[in-house]
């Protein structure tokens, strides 16, 4: 027979033992301290790199964000996230991170220049490379010249670009430099030389998808559609399959779709169009809506275009909708609204000449001459062959009684001698200078 109270004693002993064990475990845990943030960051960084290698970019982005959350001082943590953004074509996000960390490290300087070139901000890329105080090693110097070459090429300065690519070709960026030279040859209307260079690169590096895509683009331009298809198909076979479509795969599928259409194989082209639509339905929808609104503007259906473009902006669509809406407002005579929209959504460095002229024209008519000078000042160097931009800048300077504006008007007239408006501006300038004969000469040329 059990002794009264024995069970209670046993229960008490068991509970006490558990409390002791738990206490020991807790004391051991606290003795070790909290997890080291730096070590946690390294773990997340390695996981991000592993996911990236596997083509799982969504997971890689999450892990890179976690790594940054634990440690904001390690440049490698920032660099991993920046590289991910650049690989995914999210260049604005990459540039934002670089500016937060500070682009003083040579690797970040190069990443920034690469991203700026990718979004066609070539003047800014060149300024970053020219103004940096970073010291580059031999490998980095090759990429330094590569990105300078890309910037010059993007600004139309092909001979300067060629010199930079030749310097880059002696280092680690040699293959990319040869592609740069091939692009220059293509831009110079020498497709044969460009293809000779590309075939040599592809023979030595058959897996180089950039070379394959460029060769396909040149073949397509020359209407060699079968050859273009072969190059695009080869590129597609080498490109990795990833959970987020990378820019090169996107470009390849788009090019292949266009080439197949030209070969009257619309059914096959439709397959690739569906793949593209499945991966980026919002992009396709936005592009189609923009094209539809451009047609409305051309047909004079400005109210319809305005209504849809407003809806696109409210839905957070890209800057093209805002730019188009600014054009619509300009055509409707609402200069204030046009000026505000174009100022907000138009990047003068990447805008085409016509859009930039609209913005400046609105500013001119509102007598905002200082803003005209601020907008066009950085552009006259990179658009030195654009008569409209040079002329408008010269007129703005003359409007502020800065007689140095006459030289820009003269430069514009050398490019476009039939521009009567600029001739008349020179008439006024020479009259102010008391040079009646010169004024009369310009008046005769104008009329």
C-alpha cells in the first residue's frame, strides 16, 4: 500500500528536476549571448549568393535584404544587392543603393557607371568616371575604359569610344571591348566588319550571349532573318532559366518573335509572345496602352488620350505616360500643366530632342528663361550636333542679354542653315551691336 503523500513528493521531484534543467538551459543560452549581427549577415549573404547561382532571384533578393538589415557597414552586403538589381535590369534601385552607401569604392564607381549607361544616362556615367577619386587595380582599369567607351558611344562620339575600347581590350574586359568595337562598326554602317569581329568572338566564346544577340540584331537589320534566328536560338540555349526573367532573355525572346514574324512563321512567334506576356503582363499592357494613346494623339482625340493617361499615372505607370500627358496638355494650350508634367516625368539627359524642345518651348512661352538655361546647359555639350537644342540655348542666353548666346545660334545655323527663326534672332543681335551690314545679311538669308 502506498504511503500517503509519496505521489505528491514524486511529482514535486519531477517538476523540480524539469525546472532545474530548464534553468540550466536558459542560463546556458544567455551565457552565450544574442546572435552576432555580423555573423547573421554573413549567413544571409551566403544564402543570397547561393540562390543567385541557382537562378532563384526572388529568394536571393530576400536574403540580400536580410543581410543588409543585420549589417549596413559591410560593402560586400551592399554590393551583392546592387549586383542583383543590375542583373535584373532594376537600374534605378541599384543607383539608389549606390548613392546611399557612397560611390567612393572603385567597385561601386564601376557599378554606378554601368547602371547609368544601361539607362542611357551616358553623360552622367562619363562624369562619374571622370570625377572619381577611387584608385583602380589592373582588372578594374579595363572596365573603367570599357564604361567610358560605352558612354562616348552612347553620346555619338564614336572615335573617342573606339580609343577607350582599344584600351579596355588589353585587360579583363577584352571580350566586352570587342563587342563595343563591333557596335561602333555597325553604327558606322560597316556591318561586314562588325560581323567579322562578332564571328571571331563567338568562335572563341560560343556561350557569350551578348555577342550572339548583337550578331542577331545586325543580321535582322540587314534583313538576314534566317541568320538572325540562328543567333537568337543559340543565345536562348545558353541563357539560364530563372524565376525572374533577366533582360538578355527578354531581349532574345522579343527579337526571336520579330524575326519569326518576318519569316511568316507567326504561329511560332505567338508562342514567344505568350511567354513574354506571361512573365510581364503589366509591362505588355502598359506598352499597348501607350501605343494606343499615341494613336489617339495623332488622330486628334486628345480628350480620350488625356483621360486614359491620367488613369495610367494614378495606377503608378512609368514616366512615359506622364510625358505623353504633358504633350497632350501642350497641344491643348495648357502651358502650366504641360510644363509641370514634362518637368516631373521627362529626364532631359535621356529625352529625345523633340520632347525636350516641347518642354523648353513651354518654359519659353511662360518666360521661365532661367529654367530653360538650367535644363539645356548640361545638354549642349552632349548634343553638340543638335541644331534645335543649340539654337534654343543660344536664344535663351540672348533673352537674358547674354550676347555669348550668339555663338550657339551660329553653331546651330551651320548645322541647319535654313532655320529662318534663328536667322532673325541674329538680325536682332547684330542690330543691338550696331552691325547693320551683318544684320542685313542675316535678314536676306532668312527671307
